[in-house]
C-alpha cells in the first residue's frame, strides 16, 4: 500500500508553522515612536524584554550604579536613542523597567504621524490638532524654546505622555513613555 506524500508534506508544513517563533522586529532608524514606547519596545518592559522585543543589545554608558534612575542605549549608538530606567529605590512599581524613550538631535526616528527632529511647531500642531499644549522650556524659553506636550484624548492613554522640545520653532529632541517619567525635565536628576 502506497502512502500519499502530499498530505504528509502539508501536515509537516503546518506543524512547522506552529513551532516557528517570529523574529523580533529589530529597532532601526525606521522605527516609530508611540505614546508607550518605540517600535516593539514598550514602557514597562524589563531590559531583557526590551532587548528581545527590539532585537538589540542595550548597554549602560559609563560607570555607576543602577539603584536610582539611569539611562541605557542600544549598542548601535548611531540610532541616537536612549531609554530611561527607574532603578531600585525609586518607591515606584516600575523599578528596573524602561519608563521612557528619548530621541536625540541626530536621530531620524519619527512618530507614527511623521513628527521628528526638525519638524516645526506649526507642523506638530497640524498633526495633532487640539491636542498640543505649549509651554516655555524651563532652560531655553528666553531663546525661543518651548515644550509641546501631546494631550491624549483616550482615558487609557493618559498614563503616557509625549513631549517635543523645540528651539526657534523646530523640534530638537522628543520623548515618550510613562507620564511621570516623561515630565522629568532634568532626566535622571
């Protein structure tokens, strides 16, 4: 008796689909910022979870302890992205978890709506009509610096924040993540 080979092949193909795990979407300059993180890396993840989700190695630049607030960054520093981590002793349920992502001046990463470094204040307001609160930046307001804070409409999103820092009407850096962490102007100080 001959066993048909076609059904066996289809069954093995189906079984391979069940056991295959999708590869992590690697964090690149094409990643996008969301209220809760960047690409597949979300606020609230441990460093290990973020490395797995982003397909990257995260390192702490310099030396020092990890008891308080600290920053980590991708081993590929060309991304010009940093992650704020609340360490132990913060009196916070998010200790040793990523709480914020900072996009710095040389990065080409944008929000889902296309806002990034160099975007004008007028463009930000047009992208998010009625949802931007403008305040003078604590350190650069005398030179024309502002903070443009995105105000989420959905109740579920209100625990997150997105702030664009501008100088002379253009975005120079921005950050997103848990609202209390994003509100920290002086980073980990």
